[in-house]
């Protein structure tokens, strides 16, 4: 049912089913529709938290599926998530969510009306695109988002119920992806990035999300800056056993710069970095509360 693509970091480049992230999208959306039917969490006014999250996940999956089919240019992918920000803006305005954010070293900043029309779109764009850019190795595009998702669930209180089934489904896909049996594809990476952004906005834990995503943001900044100034893309070499690189243009190439590491070692190191940033987000939130 799913197209197969070569796993470039395995001997003989075996073909692996791609795009399995669509399963996460369908199951998660169905679960959230059921929560909406059962009025969990309770509908506030005309807005449903579960339904809003379901819409965002469906759009993230659609965007990723479109990218898998047509290989969208980055200038389109960068701003495509703005469409998914519309229901989040509507929800934030209807529920009168806080327009302030806690910025490390700067304190609490109230953005006022700019929060709805500038900050929310920026959060959606940054989260969705940075999560999509950190991938390419078995387990990397599934383990790291799972860590961030768990961290957000711990901080979100009763809203965590909306991610019970999505987390279980994502962990199931992670177990197969980590072993090189499947790829979630852009469908999965865009959907999970949209999940994190939408859930953080709905649960009002935006600062925690941005702190957790610091390794992602660093990776994307490194990729974009080096490409802008040198016109070169990040690439890692595989000698049949281990990975290595002779340049620093991404988090992966930084990790393997002039050192030979197995794919699993690289994924472990980057996952630990994401876990550390998520833990920092937890302590920052704990100190603010």
C-alpha cells in the first residue's frame, strides 16, 4: 500500500515503506473526533479544543502528503502551515487565552493583539518546519518528537487526555522506524510538528514548547545560514558501517564532524539533547508556576 524508498544509511540500501505517518494522522483525528462527540475536554462556547487539534493534525498530514507526492519547494513549505494557524487564532480569541509568554532571561512579555496574528503563526511555522527538517536517520524523526510530546503532556494537566492515543500510536510507529522497518515520511513529520504546535497553543504552554524545540531551532538555523552563505546543503557520508562528515551544516553533521558514529549512536546523542531541552522546559515552567 505504501511506496518504498531506499534506506541510504544501511548496507545495500534496502527498500523501506514510506509515508506510514498517515496512520498516525487517521487514528489521532478519529480519537479526537470521539472526544469531541463525548464533549471531552468540555466545549467552551462555540470552540472545541479536541476538534481544533484534530483539524490541525489533519492539515499537517495533508501538507506532508502533498510534499511526499510533489516534493514542494521550501519557500512553499515554510509558509503553508499558516493556514493551520487560522483555527488556533480563532480558538485563542474565543477563549481569551493569555497573550503573554515567559521568555527566558527577559521575563513575561505581553504581546497583546499581536499574539493572535503574529506570535501564533510564528509558533506554528517554526514548530512544523523545524521538526520536519530534523530527520533522515532511523528513529530521529520519531524518537525526538515523542520526547517533546511527553514533556508537553506532563505540563498540560487535564488537556493531556487529547494526546493519549496520538502518543501511543506515535510510539508504535517509533518502534518500527527505530529498527528501520518503516519511514513516517513528510506526512508524519509535518503532522507531529503541527500536533506539538497546536497542543502547546491550546494548552497555553508555548514557552515550554519553544524551549523544548531549541535543538530543532538550532539545527534549522544552521542549515539555513550555511545554505544562504555558501549555497551548500548538509550531507553525511556512510561507509557501509558508520556515519561521518567533513563539514558542520546541521545538527547531524555537527555530531558526526570528523568522527565515525553508528546511526543509532547519532540518534541517541541528538535524542538526549532534545530530552535535556525538554527537561529544562519543565523546570522553567515549574519555577514560573
